[in-house]
């Protein structure tokens, strides 16, 4: 009960995600610096292995159901509308980088953010200069599901922003709640 109340107070005191950010990359440029302190790294495999990660894009014509599954022992599965392709992954040393190999191609990705709900990678190199997406956003499949189907990428951005909102202001929300409670008790005497 208290955690729900604290979360509600925290959200009430925190700013909203701006509406005028534009693309998903721009949203991530705004959100990532805020959520990175609350993230994990690739060594903490319980956060990302053997989970169904749904790819999220802001491309207008993107409607495919793309799942990425990073299995134990380096097995990588890519599901495109239920059709599976097998590959492999490996972590680059102790670095927060992944090499994903599939169909004779190898790609290097750097981890930008990881928690139980989100995995955000960037492909190594200057993707923005080439006119490509800068971020590779994966969301744990239950996060993107809603009653009417999958959530729009903007709703996913709101959920990612909530990681910051619920963590950064929770201390202030508790202090505000305790101060309010103290005032109520003081006023009743």
C-alpha cells in the first residue's frame, strides 16, 4: 500500500515526458541520461538471458513481430512473425558490448541501458551520420503488450521514462509524504 502511494506521489511531483521530442531516437537521447544510473550491465545475465525481447521501432511501416532471445551458452534466436532463425552471441571481454552473429554477418553492439524491462543497444559506429537509427530498443515482451495489442513506441517511451520518474523522485516523495503526515499529526494536537 505504501509503495503504491509513494509511486503515485512521486509521479505527481515529477515532470512529464515532453511531447515535442519527435523521433524515438530523440526521445531516447532525452531519456537515457536520466535512466542510466538505474541500469544494470551485461554481467548480470539474469536481467537479459532467456527472455523474449520485442524489438520496438518508430518506423511508420514497421508492424512485424520481431523477438530476440539471447540464450545460455551463446545461442541467439530471432523470431520474425513466428519464423525462427538461429545465430549466436558473445560478450566482448568484460566490456558491455555484444557481438551478434547470424547468417554469416557479425554486428557489434554497445549496451546503453539494461533493466528487467528494457535493453537498449547502439550499433558500434556513427549510425546517425549514415541516416540510420542510432538505437536498437528491445522491451521485454510483457511490457509492450496491452489489451488491444502491442503498445505504440510512444507508450513504450513513457514506460521507459517512468524508470527515472519512479526511482529519482521516490526519496523526495517519501520526504514529502512524511512531512505531510507530520503536519497532519501536529495539527491534530
